[in-house]
C-alpha cells in the first residue's frame, strides 16, 4: 500500500482581477502535482469566488492562501485582512 506524503502550500498575493486567473492556475498546478486532479475544478472554482469577492469588496487586497493535504483530506483556506468583510463584526 502506498502511503501519502503530507503536503503544504502557502501563497501571499495582492488580489487584482488579473491575479485571480493566475492564482487559479497556481493552485491547479499544485493539486495536479499532488495527484489530486479530481479536486482541481471545485477548489479553483471556490477560490475564484472568494478572490473575486475580496477584489470587489475589500479595501485591503492582501490575501493569504493555504492548502494542506494529509493523504486523506485537503484543506484550502483563503484569508484576508479586511475586517469589514467579516460577518461576525458588529
């Protein structure tokens, strides 16, 4: 039985309309490299939606993107620094 090697990827980016497509291609390349071809479409679609929302609504466009693969589960996180976008703010 082949054991999976845990993988991690981190990217800091300033979101612009041009960078959204670039980030999607970068994420897709890492997923393919990790042999997770079936996850490329849903991960990239979700990342695109979130990055477009940050581009459209955030005042601070600096964003961090992380992906963790532990051999069984993939976690993809996109975080921004704009406190105005947080739903839990009063």
